[in-house]
């Protein structure tokens, strides 16, 4: 049988969820809650002594925290294509090889501090 050459040999790895504080005017306005999936050659992944998942999380956190300026009074679309390409490029740069083939978005949400407070009050009232 002919091997699927497009996805053949690629592993999909899902690092943990990250929660990135979004700060404006010296205050936390909320959090971006995100999770990514990356693809890499499975054989290469198994030969590494360090998992690239930690590097994906680190680069994603850095890119979101220091990246695009978000107007919290009027939330607009975030350029996810640019973000995922940046994450892959930075991780590949750190590994000094073309290790990460693609970064996919599993989830990407913004939770405002008001929503967090509301949920906290609701939970406190239940207890």
C-alpha cells in the first residue's frame, strides 16, 4: 500500500493550556486562554532529549503577552495565522532545525476580569 506522504510520519502533540494576562493601563484586563497543537516528525521527536512542547508553550506565551496590542474596550480578531507561524519559527530557531512543521489552534479565548469576578461570586454564593 502507498504511504500517505502528506501526513505520513508526523506526530501531533498537544501541550497544556496557557493563561496569559492581558495588561492595559497598569491593570490586568483579563486573560487569553489558549491551547495549541503542533506537528513534527515522529522519529525526530522520539530522538530528542527535550520535548518541544515546553518551547511551544513558552513561545506562545511570549508572543501573546508581548505581541499584538489588544483594545479591551473593542475586541477585534487576533491574527492567528501570524501567531502560529511566529511560534513555529521561534521554536525551530531555538532547536536550530526545521523541527516544527505546523502549529494549530486548539482553543483561543479571552476572559475579561469582569467575567472572572462574576464566576467567582457565583461560586462563592453556591458554597
